[in-house]
């Protein structure tokens, strides 16, 4: 429960402002570790956000952002939920797996429906899985390139920003302690308008 002053006003969310901890990371693995730690201490995914892609950021700001300091305390900076490298790996595995499955089922179904021999069905399945598996692999590599390019782009601007929405003074203390132990730099608390 949020701390309240004598008038019953939430100390973390006063009026039309909300408090957030801001942290910047030089290493995506440290950011991923910090998010895991925060979640283990009761912070929800909805309370943790990072910068959206460069096109959305440029559209919102009206110019290319070259320094992360420009957006760390900017309430208009577009945000998104952090996607970890492990989540990308899960998505890549699903892409390839689904593509192989569809190729195998389609090839088996078409050749069996045509009355082909068992050997022809097996060969068709092998060819079908190779083709669709290759397509899935190509999509996987594209997803991986986009993810890595986004991370690299943010690092070149000065780091990976993490905003942590706070609901209580206790959460503020916990977030600062956790982020400090996870190699966050430019760690601070700010207030932003509630959208």
C-alpha cells in the first residue's frame, strides 16, 4: 500500500504526477538482470519500461535523438515493455518450429492425398521441412538483427534507459538499491505527468 501523508494524499503519486526511478545501462545483460531482480521483488512488467524504437522516438521528438540524456526525463519519450534476449530466443525457436511443423504437415497431407507411396511422403516431408525451416530460419535471423540493431542504436546514444513506475516509498528504496547493485548509471528519481 502506498504511503500517505496526514491528508491521505499518496506520497508517490501526488496530483497529476507520478514518481519513477530512472536508470541507464551500458550492457543489455545488466539491464536484463536488473529487470529480473525487480520482478522478483514485486515489480510488475507494466511498471518497467524502456525506449521504443528509433522511428517512434524521432516521430515523437521531431528530430533524431543523439544523446540518451535528452529523453531520460522526457515524459513524451515513447516507451515500450522491455524484451529480453531470452524472449527473443523463445520467439525465434517458435518461428522455426512452427515453420517446420507447417512444412511437414502440408507436405505429408498433399502427397498422401495424391496417393503417393510412403517413401514419397517421407521425401516430401523432408523437402517441405527443409524449405519452410529455411524460411523460419531466415525470419529468425531477421528478428535477431532487428533486436541487436535496436540495442546497439540505444547504446550509441548513451545507454539503455529503464523507467520504473513507483507505487510506494518502499518500492522507491527497493528499486534504487536493486538498480544500484546491477551497475545502473545516472540513477535518479523524477516526477512525470500522469498520462
